[in-house]
C-alpha cells in the first residue's frame, strides 16, 4: 500500500474519530428544541436533507417549509419520509390553515433556519414580502431567524444582495456564511452554502444561553439506595430524569457542572462531570466535598430519609412471619450545604402529595434555601419517573408556576429562573 494511501486512511480514521467525538459532545443539545427548516430554490437544497437528519439525531423536532422553487430541486416527499411529518409548501391551503397554519408554524418554532437561502428569497424577505408560506411565516415570527445564503458568487457580490443582507442583519437576522470555493456553476468565490455540520453547529450554539457562564453548579439527582442486607435495599421511584435534565440545562447555560447521581440508568449530559453514588451517606460525602466550590447547588435528588441502623452481612432469612427494621435518619444534605456557607445559592425540591405550597414554603424556610421547586408526586401525577413534570417555584417574597411539559424543557425554564434570581441576589 502506498504511503499516501496509508496516510489518507489514517487521516480518515482520525477525522472519523474526531467527528464522532464532536457529535457526542453536542449530542442531545437540541433535545426537545423545535427547528423550523426553510428550504428555498437552489442547487444546495439537497443538502437540507442532511441538516434535517443531523438536527433529528441531536434530538430536535424539525418541520420543513419549502418554497415552490425548492420543490423544483428536491421533492417534498423526500423530506416527508425522513421527517415523519408533512412538509408545508402552500400558503393558501385550506387544510393546512385548519391544521398548522402559518401563524401556528411561526409560533411553534424555537428557531427558524433557512438553508439554502437564495438571492430571490433574501430579496423578498428584505422587502417584507409575504408572497409564499415561508416569507409569510417569517414576517409573522418573533423567533430567531438564521439564513444560509447560497448562490453564484457574482449574485452574492451584487449590490442589491449585499444591501438586502445588511438590512436583514440590522433587523437581527443571523447570516451564516456563505463559504468560499468552487461553485456548482464552476466559478470560484463566495456564495457556497456552509456545510450542514456548520449550520447545525450554529443552531446548537444558539441555544447555549450563557446565563450561568463562569459559575460552578453542583446538582444531585436520582434516588439513593439504603442497603438492608446484600440483596435488599430501601429506595424510591426517582429515575433521575429531572436532575439529569437540569444538569444538561446548566451546561447549556455555560456553567461548569458537577452532577452527583444516585443509581440512574441515564446517559451523562455532555460537558457534565458525573459522580456516581449509591447510598445517602455516599451522596452526602460527595456533595459536601464539591459544595465548597459551588456557586449554586440544586438538590433534585430523592434522598432516602431513613436508612437501616445496621446492614446484615448475610441475606436475612425469611423464617419469621414478621420482622422489624431499625432505621435512623439520613443526613439532610441540602440543609448542610445551605447552612455551611451562605454564599452558595441553594435550590431545593419538594415532592408533595398534599398542601404543596404550604409544605414547600415550610421547607424553604426550615432549610434556609434561596428557592424551592415543588412538584406533586404519587398516583397519576408527573413527578417521579415520568418524562413530564410541572413545578411551583417559591422564594421568600414570590413565586412562579411552570406548567406541565417535558422535563428537558421544564429544566431550561427553571434554570433561566434560577439564573435570574442568582444574578439579582449577587448584584444587589
Ligand atoms: O427523578 P425523577 O423520576 O425525574 O423525579 C423527580 C423528582 C420527583 C424526584 C424531583 O422532582 C423531586 O421532587 N426531588 C426531591 C424529592 C425529595 O426528596 O423531596 P423532599 O420533599 O423529601 O425533600 C426536600 C429537599 O430536601 C429535596 O431537595 C431533597 O433533595 C432534600 N433532602 C432530603 C432528604 C435528605 N436526607 N437530604 C436532602 O438533601
């Protein structure tokens, strides 16, 4: 094998490793994010398929809106088959307007990416025209808009296009690229659409809020297990989903995140340092060790409140018809963190089956907390081991309700609220 071929092979393998590391790093960063992908008429329209797939791989929900010209380059059926939902092409379609019309689509999206964005589309958008579904919903949206121009280099250089782009930029539209290189028309210059990975990266970065940049956040999550003997333990129904979603939201907000996790079968969010523990005493030790450096502590773990005084060395025989276990209270980790150093902003959770506000506010005061997030638990209520949850968040002189939604979304809302209150406390 020629040396160059070996080198190429090694480079390919190395790059594949690097690409997969990069993908892992941003994995799940778009979870539950709603991306509206607009496709306009240009030869790069076929690359929008790869954008759709990458966004989906990262956990995003994607809806496609195509201009009539885009359908000349690639069929709506291709996007429909891959996205699993219908592709929107028509502005004046009675059925569509009855289902998800342009206003609903504009509201639905968290971010709108138009890729490729042709010169004609950019011109129409800059003029405020609403002569197809995509331009109309862009007029109607208040969400962030990103455009990936793709056109011949002379068209891109043209004064009209440049003025249109400047106008859109001044309105807050984010222009991604274009890149430089050989074009479909065989000319060389600026005008190539950025590659799908670069565009997906830009969308991902958009969600990195930076609200907690430079801060150390410590969280605990999941249940603890208190051993009775070598085969039995006391625990609860916590899955860790709430706490892991919070850890991910903190990382997205730019924090340095440490997650002390009880037994949970969940993937570690990217960029998060995870410390696995089993029992309440192990969790207490790990949290107290890390708490010294924490600016914020979020206690979402369902720490078991009582643990057996003694752990039997051998499996307890089941000869007797009754047995008694002597239990002792576990350390209250949250109270210990909140009282050891009042510079750490402490957020507790309250899992309640009755008197939610009253019980949660009592815990807020008793445990010397800055905030508490209360949730209902028990039969047929979100909370434990569900993908959804709702929270009632309280602090000394206020509170806020966060309605039921998927835990990753809920976590982002709670983190935004925590960040706001943390900064208020530390700037006054
Ligand atoms: O993990 P999931 O399946 O996603 O479910 C999420 C959840 C329901 C577990 C979560 O939203 C939640 O409510 N966590 C707190 C559960 C709990 O133990 O609540 P509590 O009201 O018993 O405790 C109040 C606070 O004290 C909590 O912040 C708890 O972490 C803390 N505590 C309790 C006991 C103890 N020994 N040490 C503590 O730090």
